[in-house]
């Protein structure tokens, strides 16, 4: 009887892969350099943010701790009574800008990513990206010289026939330089930001999900509604919040278009519009001195806090929908 012997070769681990328990793996030089650069960059960002916040707080402190009586004697008035209308104008104008820009931006992003032919999508995407490079002063000139006179008859019509709505009530402006006009300019400025980010998120939707929806008999719109929009929900929120941050901090375009005043109201077609914090700082800082300078910097601190709160809310919303992924 023949005996068949099989030789087995034992595979011994190489010295490079075998290490005692508890001993960390050796990092390569490139990994250590990259890790150090990444950590240093994050620390630098935090340090810069802390320095900006510290500067604003230190310079704004005199305006915050000075008694309202002293401020009133110098013709400034109490700080919070002075800044509240401008904070309201900042948020109110940005709200109308988002209300107009978000639906249009998402529609353009969906058209580029899922409806337009490849050549048209490429060209349209390039034009949208180019729009983001236009300086804000150009938008301000366009808004004050072209847009405001063009929309003034429309604002008058809205005021005449829809004046029973609180937003369209009051005496319509004869120049067209209203809060709604400034909001349109802001909407055009934040449109490429929201469109570009949303487009990139929509393009990341798994193809298998889209093909599965179409195979089950869904139309193109039903496929977008069931797969693309849920997948890109967190990205849409992030892009909207980035656009909102741009709208909150915009200075030159708003200052050139809006005829602002220190008022709080809901009217968007009148000449008595609440001004924005950024526009007030830009218009008054060159001639400010003493406590007036501290008050303007304190206004910048309020705008900083508003922007920070908006970004924190955005992070919470994004984290809520972060669990949805292409594998779900």
C-alpha cells in the first residue's frame, strides 16, 4: 500500500509584521509629517478664530459696559437699542434672499446633474462657477443702477393690489432701492454657492439606487425624489448654510442698493428699510472715533455671534441626517 505523504510548509510571520502585544506600529516618516501638518492646520484655525473673537470682545467691551446715560449724552444712545434694528435687518434681508435663491439653486443643480445633456451641463456648470467670481461691488452697481429702476413698477403694483399683506404694505419706494431689491441681489450672489455644492452632492448619489428606482417603474422625477434628494439632504443643508453665511456678511452690495434706516418692520417695499450690520459698519467706520468705534466693533461681535449660531444649527441639522448614506 502506497503511502502518500504531504509536506506542509509553515508560514512564519516576518519580523516586520510580528510585534509583541501592546507595542504600537511604527509610523512612516510621510505619515508623521502629514499627521503633524493636519494637526497644526487645525490648531492654527482654532487660534485664529480665538484671536478674532478676543479682539472683537476686547474692543467691544467699552461699548457694552458703558452706561446708557453716558452713551445718550454723546449722541449714540443705548447699544442694544442701536444694534437691534440692524441685527433684524441682517436676518430679514438674508431670509428673503434664501427664500428666492434656494429653490432656483436646487432646480439648476438637478437640471445639470440629471436632466441636461452632457455638453450643456458642462457649459452651464462653468457659467455658474464663473458667477461666483464676480466681485460684490459689480453686483452692487448692477442692483442700484439697473435692477432697482427696472423693478420699481413691479413693487408699485404689488403695493397697490397686494398691500393688504404686511410685507407689501406701506408707501412704496419711488426709487426701487428697497429691502426686497437688496435681497434679490443677495440671492444672485449666493446662487452659485448653493448650486455648485448641491450639484456635486447630487452627482454622488449611487447609480444602483437610481437604476433600481427606474427598474421598478419610477419616472425620472420620482427617481430624483426617492433617491437623489434624500441622499443629498445633508449636503443641501450645508450649502444653504454656507449661502446664508455669505448673505449675512455681505457689505458692499447691500450698502450700494439698500436705503437703510434704524427701524424694525416687516415692510420690504418702502424706503424705510432696516439696514444690515455689515453695511452700517462699512458706512460709518471711516469717520468713527472713541466710543463710536467701539460700538461699531461691538456690532461686528453681534454679527460674529449670529454667524456662529447659524453654523452651529447647520452642524446639528447635518449631523441629524448624517446616518443616511449610499449603503442604506
